[in-house]
């Protein structure tokens, strides 16, 4: 997000340090995101990268997985949405 970006509640801006992630690119509706997480889990099991340890939603934000929307869902048809599903590595 560019410096100086402002949002209104209930949204918040968080700055996350640079980090390595396993990322799956989803092309289509948000319902496909569940499959992206399954694909990431399969990749981690097969290839061995270690995800950041998580205990719950109260963990520091840099340990939580996140999605990056590359298209505006208010102006893009669901089948044309682009999203990056990211899982931080240890």
C-alpha cells in the first residue's frame, strides 16, 4: 500500500516487514481461495518449506497468512478477479 494511504473503520492499515512467503495466485472468484490454501499445504508437505508458527488470530500480523487483491472486486467480475494467497515462512 502506498505511503499515506488512509482507510476508514473497520479497516486498518498494517505495515508488515519484508518476508518470504509461499504464494498461490488465484484467478477467479474468492470461493477458489480455499483451494489455494489446500495447494499451499500440499506444496509445503512435498517441498519442505516451514511456515511461520501460528497459535491463533492474536499472533503478530507478520505470522498470519494474508491475501493481496490485485483487482478491485467492486469493479471486476468474479471470474476475472486476481488474488495472491500468501502464507509466511519461518
